[in-house]
């Protein structure tokens, strides 16, 4: 490749060797130097991935329950097993084709145009807006004549998840850390995301249980209900938007520039140039 991130690159083995040998670049993952330079970045990448996966996996895994609660899919007790599979698969396919897949393609097309940071911030913001829009007037959307509006906005949360943090939380940790720690920091960020997925998968099934025993799944204790659970997911998305401010933009930068690996060298050059100007 002649370009990475729309930046011309070429072989520069001497410069790479200098960076590797530089004692200033030998600090470890648990060092004060790493915490000073990359600590906030790591907090940003891990926290946003963790929060995203709580919301994203909750929405994905429990689409059936959400759609049943508003009456778009009949209750399982009123259908045969084959009919239930067909109804659920049709609903999830519609959401995927109209929301999830287009969101990914928008990210592919625009990630090097408007940048990772903007896409992630916008994604979290729009997910928050649409989640609150369907959560607060939940009883309104549950009415038969308003179900289509609910489905459209629910699908838009998936669109902006994928044209947003569900793509960028994977990309950014691979760009903004030094080469020798890049895979480690990406792994830590990904592990935080999987922890969020566990919280979302197990937490939502309990939290979304209604207080009315007649509307509650057998064997589960009373929860906060689906409406309040969706509000919680909206709050989680909003917090994810706030933590996005800890994540740097890497658009148009080489990996060394994005990871700030040449910071010390640039500072040295500035000092040297200042000294030369003073002597003249």
C-alpha cells in the first residue's frame, strides 16, 4: 500500500529503529509514563466499548421481547414453534437490512472523510435521542396504530450504532497506542466490551421484567420493566458520548502520529530551533 489513512507512507527503517531504541519509548503498560501519555486514551477506549456493548447487546438479544411487548410479534403462546421462528426472523432481518447493514456501509464510506471521533460522538448522541424518544412515550408506541413509528426509531438506533461506536470502538484502539503496546491496549479495550456484553445480556433479561406478574416471564423476579430499561440504555449511551471526549482523532494521521510516538522528538526539535533563532 502506498497510503494508510490517506497519508503517503514509505520505507523509513532508520526512523523506526530510532523509535525502537529510544529509551523514552521503552516504558511499560503499568508505568507512570504510560499513564501520563496514554492513560486517558485507554480509559476512553475501554469505557466507550464497555458502555456500547451493554446497550447494543441488550437491544440485539432481546429484540423479540421488545417487539412482543408492543404487539408487533404475537406472544409465543399463540403461535407454533415454526411460526414463531418465522415471525422473529422476519422482524430481525428487517431491522438488519434497514438499520444495521446500511450503518456499517456509511461508516466504511465516511470514516476517513469526517473522522472516527465525529462518527462515534454522533452515533452515541443519536442512539441516546432515539432511545429516549421510544422509551419515555412507551405506552404511546405500544398502541397498534403507532407501532410502525416505534420500529422505525428502534431501527435507527441500530443504524447509528453501526454508523457510530459499534465500528469506531474497534478501529480507534488499533490506532492511538504505541506499536509495542497496541495489541495489548486493543485487547484490554475489547475485553471491556465483552464485559459490557455480559452485563447487557444478563442484566437486561432481569431488569426488563414487568412488575405485573401476568406480564412477567415465569421464574423471574420483578424488574424495572421494559420502559425503564430502555431509559437506562439511553442514559448509558449518553455516558458513552461523554467518554468519547477522551478519545483522540486519528483521521489522516500515520500510526506513529496517531499514537503520539514522535512527541518527544518534536519537542526536541522545537527547543533546538528556538535555540538556533536566539543565537542568530
